[in-house]
């Protein structure tokens, strides 16, 4: 296994090492070191599966980075509570002097919540944080196979970051990789865990997304 630290996160190459070229030994933003093919335009929208603590933490970070987010949660009460909590979070940031009122309004406007999975059909990236049984989660993935964009990158956010079970279920396994939060002595960091099929394009796209969470 190769462990590579880039900027504020780590990439773990478990199955197929990828050679990354840099001209310095210092940590650098990850996007330039990959071959062309990742998303270089602004993300049009990121989908989050699951309105639990992890999913909403990621959603808030993306909204802070001015990236539109749609949160899918099949339980309406949980979805309503989570989106209300997000609005409260941004309001508190205004009171604490961390955001202006217009910045708060922008973040709130970029957040959408839905109980309908088809609302993720136009997302560039979908992050799976669902807290569900394997059977229920597999059902969601089967539906994603039918409606997600063919170039959409799927990040499975689990404790071990292992996406090797998910990738074979998808029409385009090259678009799938894992991510996990690694708590350390400091503030911790996100880790990307590619599987054997993961393409360089998907890894470059995921890298750009993770940089937005810093």
C-alpha cells in the first residue's frame, strides 16, 4: 500500500499505485499533478446521500466553498431537521462575525434537500454517507445506476473508505472510489481510497472536491 499526503488530505493506493509528478517536496494543491480529464470547470452541483452528521458536515463545507449541494434523505423528518440545522449554522456564523448576511443567504440558497433520488441526476459528484442497511443502500445504488450521469463520480464515505464492494455494482466502476475521515493528533484529515477500477479522471475530480472541504 502506498500512502501519499497531498495538501490537507491523504490518498491511499491499495490496489494499483498511480505515479504522481511534482517538482517540489512540499505539499501542493492536488489538481495540477494529475493528467487532464478531471473536472476543471466549477462543480455544477454535488449530491449527498444521507442527511446524518457526516453528510451535513460535508454539505456545509461545500456550501462554504460556494458549491451547490443537494442532500437526499429518504426520511422527511430527518431531512427537514438537518436542513433547518444547516440554516441555523449559517445564521450563527453571521452572529459570530464569520459570514456576512449576504454570504449566509448565498449558502442557504445553494442548499437543496429532497426525498426524491432523481433530483441527483445532474450532479457532477455524489457522496454516499447513507446510514442504512446493506439491502436498503444497495437499492439506492441500483436506482443511481439508472439515473446518475455517466460521468458522475461516486464517493463512498465509510469508516474504512473501502469502495471495493460498491464499484462492481455500478455501471461505471471507474467512477467509484472511497473516502474516510482519519482523526489524528491534530484536526484530522480526509483520505481518498481508490479501488482497482478507479480512473485517473475520477481521482482528479475527487481530489478537487476534497480540497474544497479543507
